[in-house]
C-alpha cells in the first residue's frame, strides 16, 4: 500500500478578506512547490467567495512534517487570522508524528482499503 497522504480542507474566509488571504497563499504555494515530497497543493474558492477548499498531497509522513513545520509554519499566523477551519479530512496512514501535528487542525482520518493512485 502506498505511503502517500492527502487531505481536503475546507476553510471559511470572510469575502472582504479574500484578497488578503490570496496574498498570504501565493508565497506559501510557491514555497510548497519547491518541496520534493509535495505532490499536489491546490486552492479553490466557491461562488460565495468565502468557502475555500484546499487539496494537499504528500509523498509520505516525512513530507507532511516538513511542509507543516518548515513551510506552513512561516505563514500560519497570517493564514489562521484570515481563515477558519470548517473540516479537515485526511486520507492515508500518517505516522504518529504527522498525526500529532494534523490533530492540531482537527483532522478526521480515513484509511484506504482499496483503490489506486497513479
């Protein structure tokens, strides 16, 4: 079974703050792009301009740890000042160190039992 871990996060941002949020996200995305263990990192906004979905995909637990502690941590205060977690669904089997970090975001875990990723 694959060691990859991915999640879908849903955040709420006040529409008036969307441009500020995008300004925080832009350099975060660019830094994440350089991480060797980051496979996908996509932000989408709903028609209401307040519902933000983030899809993140990492090679393994070490890549998750690196992203959250080295990259995201630089933006965490500005990010969380503008966005509130609505849901955080994690797929895969992160190790205990990765789970400890993801638990802080209110993660709910689903374990794959069949299927594939190409």
